[in-house]
C-alpha cells in the first residue's frame, strides 16, 4: 500500500561527490569527505542521500560514463569507504541512493572494448553498431551534447550509437544479456544495503525500432532525440522487468530522471504499481527552453513558475509522489534561476524554498542549496568544464554571437553553476580542500558559507532546518506529506498560494513573488502562523498584507467545513 511506503515522509539530499568535501587535499571531493560531514547532514534533518556517480570512470561526463559498475573510482576512495558510508548512514537512520546509469556505459568499459575488438562478435550486440560503409549515417538524430549520435569505429566500416557523449555508447536493452548483466549489478549493490537508486536518463533505453530518420529541426539536418523517443513504444516491458528483477525484492526507493511522459502514462511510472517510487518534477526546469539552443532561452517569470508547479501537481492529482527540486547537478542554482538577480537575497531565497518545499512530493535538496548558493561567474569559456556548456557555446557562436556574448548567453544555464565546490567556511577555497579545487570555488564564499550560517539563526540554513522540522512535526506531517494540494488565488499575479489538506487539517502557503507588498482578503480566517521568513504582524483574521518576498505557512483548519 503506497501510503505506508517507508520513504514517503523522508527528505532527500543530493551530493555531488566531486565537489562536496575533499579529505586528502587532491582537490577532489571523496567518500571519506562525505562520511566526515554526516553529522552536519543529520543535523540538517535530511534522511536520504543521493550520490551522483562514484563508480570507476574516465570522467568524460563527470562519472556518468562508467567503465566498471563494480568498482569505486579511486579519486573517490575505495569499496571499504563506500561500505563504511552505508554503515555510518544506517547508524544514523539515513539511506544511501546511488546513481544508476544504464542507458549507456563508458567506451572504456570492458564490454565496449570487446565489441570494438570484434564488431561482429557477441559484445557488438551489447551496443547499437551499424554499417556505415556509405556516407549516410544510419539516422539523423542529434546527440544531447551536440552533433550526430553516430561515431565511426576505426577500420571497421561500422559506427556506434551514443545519444550523449561519444564516450558514452548506448547499451542495447533489446539484448536480454545486457538486461541480465544490469540486474545482476543492481542486486549486488542493493545487497550491500543501499536504500535505492536515482535512475539516470532512463527514458532513453527504448529506441523506436527499426531505427530511422525524422524531419530535421535545425539547419544541421538533425532532429532532437525527443522526436525519436516520442515514436518509441514498449519501454513498459523493460521497466516492469527491471523492477521485478531488482528493486521490488529489496523494497528500494527509486526516483527516475524523466523529462516527460506521454499523456496518461505518469501513473504507470509512479502509481500504485509503478515502475519507480517517484520521478522528478522537471516542469520548472523546462520553462523558457528554446529549440534553437540555450543562447535563445528566455528567463522565468513567477507566473511561469506557478503554472509549471501547479500543472505538475494536477497531473499527479494525489496518486503517487513526484520528487520536487529547485536545482541539481544539471541545472543552474535555483535561486539564480527563479528569482530576479537584483532581488536574490536571504528573504527571497527563503520564500522560494518554502514554496517548493511544501508542495506535495518528496523534497530533494541539492548540496549548497541549504545555504542559498548562487550561480558562479565565468570570464572565459576555458574556465568551463561541463561538456554540454561547451557544446551550447559553440551553437551560440554558430548562430552568430560574438564570443563574449555567447558566453554571457549560455552561462546562466551552465551545469557548472551547481558543480562549484561546497562552501563550508571562509578558509581558502571555502574550506572544501587543502589543495587546489578541480573546479574554481564561487568567489562569494566569504559571504555565503556553512560556518557563518550555523552561527546565525536568521540564516537560510536555519530556515531550511525549520522547513524540514515542520514537515516532520507529527502535528502537521500527515498533511504536509499526504494531504491534497489545492491551488488558491491563482489569478493574482506574483502570488503563489496553495492549501494542503488532510482530514480536518488545512494549511495555507502564501508567497509574494515581488518587491512590493501585497494585500489579500482571505477566503478563510487564519488561526496560527506556522512559519514566516519575515517578522509578521498580520492585519486581521481575514486580511493579510504580505511584505515583499514574504512567505507564510498558516493554519486555517478551524475555518473550513469538512465533507467527512
Ligand atoms: C543525466 C545526468 C547528466 C548526464 C546524463 C548522461 O541527465 O543527470 O549529468 O550528463 O544523464 O548520463
Ligand atoms: Ca580527495
């Protein structure tokens, strides 16, 4: 019965290991570093830790290119460190999720090496290998990171498919041997005591067969992968088999990375018998995306944000749980994306935090979000590590932008914004490393860091602790976890309001997304202020003047008439 699943009242926190905490001064965050910060995370109140990939990898895409699923990359530590992390979490009643990256592996994985050595042998069928003796590519799909998805294999007359980087060849899920090898690995990890997995790029495992070209959507003659994906059918067979062969047996928590589902399909993923426990709500991250490329994206308005979150909530309609985010390792910092730059301050950061945190779903925090970390600044494209930013920069140049303008246009969307090292204190390199960090620290670390915020009860960090404590407070948790969500005052510009309702309790969240006060006449009088980001003096029980960027959580229970 879904309502009793162990993970529903939990709060998750994503760690990007490379940038979290470096224990040995090589400039790269590592597993012993994470272990040393578990007390900090426990004190914050989070229960589930998702680790971006730590498997052995050549790091062409920061670990999302795995060359051995059974090993820890030495830059992160050892298998003993990983076991110790799981154990230390268990002692603290915390759970570890690993990142499951099985749409593709690394071209340095043994399977691909064998396929390359014998492109007609058994392992060739672990991948998509096609004859490309003639000039024509097998299909005209554009890789997510730019350029065609087909890469020639030297001296073989064959090319292989990669929907991401060319060092990330796609695994052929049609081959039962591939599927079995994946399940064996998942079970091996779950037996070590993992809580579950975050599941990477999963919608890509099913290709539309037979492989074919589609109408091009840019001058490069290629089409977006989504065009092919929307033509693919039958992923349900793979996903049901995956669940039954692995997760189900361990009662694991799984959260899928899924940018869209076809109409009516969402409940197949997260309903009562869904393939996964949850999927991320990416609707806000898709706002303003241009088909031409990042350089042509448009900024987010409060109305966009409101419509995105309410549309997602309505799609789920209380059946199953989305996982809610404002950022992750693939996105800019949420406070830089959803708040105007000139108004990005502690008050507005707290407002954004409360607005997403009390939505119905499993709240995920991304490292540094709890202290309000912001986008970084790039002065030159050479400072960028992220493969997708580099590709989008090229697209901007091709569209005619001058180098400086191209950098300015793509920087707000760079994945490196969220990948800069965690800001622990005011020591050199923000206390992240005693060496030289692999990616430069955001210079604002002297102002924004954990140590300073721990001392300051008015900090963003303390506010996040309050949000977490509120969701766990036995007096309100049923409502905040299971209660239905009803948008209210939806037509009022720059205001986001919703009720959370469960049995005889009704809570009201109000956020004033503007730099002006806003007076509201309430439908129902309020009884208690449960949370506010500013000192409040509410006018009367039915009239409220919200200050600029104020957020309030109110108890309005006594005022309603209940159906049952
Ligand atoms: C997912 C990951 C991203 C990675 C891609 C390919 O989108 O979150 O970081 O580049 O998959 O594995
Ligand atoms: Ca290290």
